[in-house]
C-alpha cells in the first residue's frame, strides 16, 4: 500500500481525528485526489476497524473513535471533492429513528455512526418518531433503508406501525425496513414483515450492505 | 482501597493459636520417622511412644526464622509468584488420577496426553501464575508417578510449578530435575521454580513420608507448602473454629520440624481443609463451609506473618455444570478477598477426584473476575464525573469521550468468549470452554529447552525408574 494511504488508514485505526485531519490537509496540499484519499486511505481504515470489531479485537469506544477520525478526514476533503465535482460514493441513504414512545437512542446512534463512517448517508430523526415522520423523511430524501429502533417491548409495536405506514404509502419493497433493539428477535422481524434485523451495530452495517447489494438480507 | 474479608476476630485468632499451642503439648503430635525424632530430641523435645510434646517457646522460635515472603521464578529466572502479603495467585488443582472426557462426559484414567493438555492450557492463561503437576499419568510407571508428572510439566511449561512427592524416596529425584532445569542446586535455592506440597495426616500426625519430605526440602532450601487437611467432623472437630485450631497445630508442628532442619528455609502456611459430608463421608470441596475453613486457616497464618495457601475453586459436581460454576466462582472470590497467596484447585471436579481442562478454562474467567474485584474501585483522574459532563453536557455521548476509550479496559474486565455476553444465542458454558481449550492449545508454544538439559532430564527419569525397579520408555 502507498505509504500515504497507509498512514491515512492507520490514523483511522488509531482513532486519531487530529492526525486524520492533518493527513487529509497534507494530501490536498500535495495534490492527491481527495476521492482517492477517502477510498484508498481513510475508508480502508474504517473497513478494517469494522472487521476488527467483529472479531472482538476492538471495542465500541475504539470504533467510535475510528468513526470520529473518519468524520474529521471527510470534513477536510469534502469541500474539495464538491469543487471537483467528484463525491464519495454513497452506499445508500438511511433514515433512522427510535419508535414512537421510545427515547432510548444509544443503539440507534451507534448504528448511525458506524453506517455513516462506512459511507452510508444518514438522516437521523432522533427519538420518539411517529410513523408519519418516518414516511415523510424517507420520501423527501428518496431513502433506500428505513431503520427503526426500539428498546422496550412496549414500543416495539411502533416498529410494526412504521412498516405498515411504509406499505400504505406504497414505498416498499423499494424502501427496505430494518429494525433493532434489545428485545427485538428474528421472529418479531418476520412477524411484522421487516426486511432485516440485527443484534448489534456492527451487524447492522453488514445487513445494510447486503440489502443494498441484493435487495434482501442473507444473514 | 483493596477490598477484603475477615472471618475471624483478633480475639478468636488468639484463642485458636492458644489452643493450637496447647494441642502441640497435649496430646502432642505423632511423629513417625527416626530422623525426625532425633531432630526433635536434639532440640530438647520430649518424644514418647512416637508422640512429640512440643513446647510453645520452641514453636515460636521456629516461627521467627521463617521468611515472611519469597518468590517462585519462571524458567527465564524472573520472579513470577510472590508468596507474602496479600498477593493472590492461582494454580490448577493437582494430583487426581482421572480426567473428564469431553466426548463421553465420563471420568477416565488420566494419561500423559491429558497432563500435557492441561499444562498447555494453563500456560496460555495469565490467570494461572503457576502450573501444577495436575494429574497422575497412569500410562507412566506408577513407582515414579510423582517425578514423571514434574518431568512432563517442566518439558512443557516456563511457569513456576506447585508440585509434591508421593514418597520420601521420590523427592530427591524431583529436586534433581528442578536443579537441572535452573542450573544447579545453589541456583535452585536462590531462585526456586517449584514449591512442594507436604501433608500431615489428620489429626496431628506427621508421618514418616511427610516429615522426611519436610526435612529434605528445608535442607535443600526448596520451598515447602504445608497442606494440612482436617475434615471438620470426620478427622477434626466438627466446629469450623475447632478444625481451624487443629489445622493451626498441624501446620505449626510442620513449621517446627522444617525450621529445625533448615532454619530460614521458605515454608508456606497452606491447607486443604474441608467439612465432612455427613451423608456420604466425602469432603465437599465446593461447600461454603469448606471455603470458610480455608479463609479462616489463612487468616490465622496471616496473623503470624506467614505466606499462605488454600484449596478452593473446586467443585463436587461430576461435570462442568451450573453447580461447578457457582461453587468455583464463589470460592475464587472468597479466596482472593482473603488475600491467600496461592489458591490451588481450579479445574477440579468430583471433590478433587477428577480434572477437567474445560473447567480450568471456565474457572479462569471466575479468577479474572476475582482479580477485578480485589482491585477495588479507584478514583482516577482529577474529577470523578464532573469533568466528563463538562465536555458533553447532557448529550449522553460518553462513548465518544477520550476518557472512555482510555480507561474502559482498566475499569472493566473483558472476558473471553467463554462468558456469553454476545448478541446471538450461544451453546452452553461447557461447549464454549471446550472451544476455548482448543484455541489455547492451538496457540501454545513449547518452551525452548537445550538438548543437554533434556538429556539430563531423561537421565534422571531413567535413573529413578531403575531405583524404583520399573521400566520407563522415553
């Protein structure tokens, strides 16, 4: 690997936002194509971080630090990419929110951070989101995926309500609905007709990638 | 602040020691060997009909010459185990003749391959500061079974070893093995790699074999660990306090013999006390009272400034099940909170009759939790919480804080995959521990031992086999 790209990758793996930003600025100064810097340098770091997390070699705070470093690099490179008319390939547009009545958002935020770092465009509606808000945002941004989080068994019904609303508005199957949360099971996901579910934020990335590639979850 | 637990009040410890000294005088201690009787008589101890009546003054003088702490060293010559203070170490339980077969779930005779596997696993688990000569190899000649176990462990490990001899005659060969391993007798004295368990027979009986071992170890300067094992209600008073008193008398008698033979030689206040099961006559090693006995015995030893040992982290269950996990984890924590220097017993099931390498892996997790517990709660950083809130307000974004990333590893023990905290449904502990065993064996690396040393090892094993009148194929 080119030493410049290797250093970029390393800055992400170390979760060092300052270093990542500095390398991004250096790259621009040296005339490196900003898109190349993202794809071959920084994004390679995020991919590797995700793999290490999956193997249990990296932990959530590490992964979030990697994501912060990625954000710092992209922030430097993005204006130049826009100027050149190039842009980082968006893996997909994802609308995220916590179901109506539920204010627990750690899991949803983790999913957003990890998907965002990996190259998905995230539209986070926050907590206590109504089915109508999900539908409106998905339509507005032409979303590929809607992710509905619910921690409580009492608010899991809200996940079903969102899926029904997407169906009523004729947005599925083009828009994929995925769910997550502590009490969510594959049985529940099947019961309410979700396109997929994952037990962890790292699995959610794999799920989202599969939905974008194949239109269905294979895990 | 290091969390600790104390079962005995200072007043009770004083009473225990007071009565223990009384017992040493009346009824006295049975001593079985001529050299021991000679040694005692030379110290003006009255020995009548094989029973020594040991005065408190002599015992106290002997106690005074015991080193308050000492180290065991690894093959590289680094100190790896500190006997003394409140330092806590664990080693696998030892000496049984059966292992639990993972495939059949039945106990079967332990063989060389089983000992090798246990050693390989313990070598890779940092929770075990020392190895033990965990099982007898029934496919090696029984006459030199003690020596052969040590030979196998030394060949496969760099760690210190908790071992023991099966006879008075077996010990010199084992000391020869250790001396060869570290480069000579004097080096062994300076940097001992092993400690030898030596057991009196309850009540108050130092047999020929046990007492001769004590004398030989003291003279060689190789650490001895006196493992007294009163069974409350069976071979000792039924009350826990009464058994602790008998234990103290037995260990004090051992220390006296040991120090008379080699003043200043390292010796450990150890034990494997247990209650006596009134239904079966067995020694329930997983009982909470057994743990209490071990804790109390160690407390008495600690009150005298002695290095300590106990027998915990074992179970009475015949398999690696919920009972095994509960009993072993409970006693690991209690032993650590007591500050026992060496805690033997991990991996053992069936009241010490059988070893399970899968349980050893499971127990390592309990031990890691016990270590975490005794580290206690520390206030690190300038503020406890306000500094972090100053950075993130009420956003709740603690996961993104530098402090979180920097400190979570020291605040939390991160268990291996043997502990199920995953998102997906998993198979049971025994199966996960089995996978853990396979993974550890796969990454195990054999120690580097010179050809010369290996040849000398083999020469000693062959010599001892010849002495014992048996054949050994190496």
